[in-house]
């Protein structure tokens, strides 16, 4: 089978496509023929050795996939060859076959496409954990989403609307904001052309946002936090900007506000049952039409580096998919 290999830390163009041996599942594992694999910003960081998770070289990047089980290991009773499944892995999705422990595998709901199935675990899992679990967003509250046109941003918009909140989307272009509006955003802010603090003040009638969802970091973090509501919750989701911001602690004191860390990967390991409940709710919302992953591009396996470069350059709207 063919697989993408990271043999040395570096930018996406250093990745190679090679023929490797077919996989064999050990006990409590399955091998999946990969039909679609989701691309995420951490994939860009992992291959450069800039992420919390640091695999040993060489390895195949990619963490979420959908496909068909081709082999099962000893002790696997609830899954069988031919089952269509979704899986979330530390690594290995950018290949024609992937090895997955059974606890990371979910059956695909009937009628779901492989593309959609491969687009729901990390982005929607992260945003559900952030918005519903960590922020406890309530109906009637207001949530501001920075970097709102990205995969986790669009997921946060839809999840915010699913729980009955008012959602303000902030992004870097009118084109990206148009996509945010299509996914339910109530108010749009172009923070390239508008003053972010003033726009938030107008959008919230001076009250501020109850929850701020920030996967971007960088220079927009402090003005956004200065615009948070009393008892607001600021979600630290990631640093796509590349800069980890520093905040004066007096801002939390003055607003009675909370700075809340969001690390979905660790949550899935420490609280697997809670994550399973969240995924079931997401799949229910998907069936009800409350969420709908936005897939903006598909790439063959040989163009994985192109997909990751687009992700690194923040050219991606919603999700992009590798089709091995």
C-alpha cells in the first residue's frame, strides 16, 4: 500500500509518498482501508516537531479518517470486515490503510458519505468539547468566534446555534465571512478592515461576548479578551497565527472572567466515555441537519503536501480531505 511518510522534521514539501507493507492488526485493533482522511492544522505542526504530540520518525501523519474495515485482530467482537467506520488516531491516516485500536473506532451512520465522516471527529469534537463542556454555553448567550471560517471555527458556529446561542463570526475576509453566514452566524466582523473591539462593542450593545472561542492567538487575543462580558469564558483552542499571546492577568480580575484551556486530544484519552457521549450528540445533530461539515477541497494522496501548505497559509475554508 501507499503511505505518506515524514522521515525528517520539516515543512510539508519534505514529505514523501512510498510503497510500504500492508498492515496486520494486533489484538484489539483493526486495519481500515482509508476512503477519506481529514486535514487539520495540528498536522502542519506535528511534521515540524512543533506540537504537543511528538511521534518517532519515520511516521505517517493524519489523525482522522473514514473507511472500511479490511482486517480485525484477536478479541475484536463488535466490529467485522466490511464495516464502514470512523476513526481518530494519533497518526497514520494519510495512507491507503490505517491501524486503529478499537476504542478509537465508531460505526458510520447509515447514509453518511466518507468525506463527511472524515471531517467530523477533530474539528467538531474539539468545538463541542470547547463550547458545550468547557464553556457551558447556554441558550440566549452570545459567543464570538475568531478565525471563524476555519474547520473548528465553522464547527463552533454550528454548535453555538445548535444550543440556542447568538454567534458573532470574525474572520479575515468578506469571502470567508460569507461562508460563516451560510453556517448560521448572526453577526459578521472582518477584523482586517474593522476595529475588532469597536465591532464587538456594537454587536453586543456594549455588554461583550459571554464566550470567546479563539483558535488563532496572536494580535487579536488581547482586544478580544478586553471585550469579554462579565463572567465571560475565553476558550484557548489553538494558535494558528503562530504566535502564543500573553495576557495581563488584571483583565480576568476586572471582568470576573475565566481563561479556559481546550485540549481535545487529551480529553479523549482521559475521559473517553464523555467524548463518546459528545460524538453521539454530534452525530444526532448531523442527522437532524443542525451541523453540516463544509468541505472546500479534496486532494489525492500524492498532493498531501499541497493540502498541508494550503492549511499552513490559512487558505482553507472549513475542511479539506485527502482521498487515498
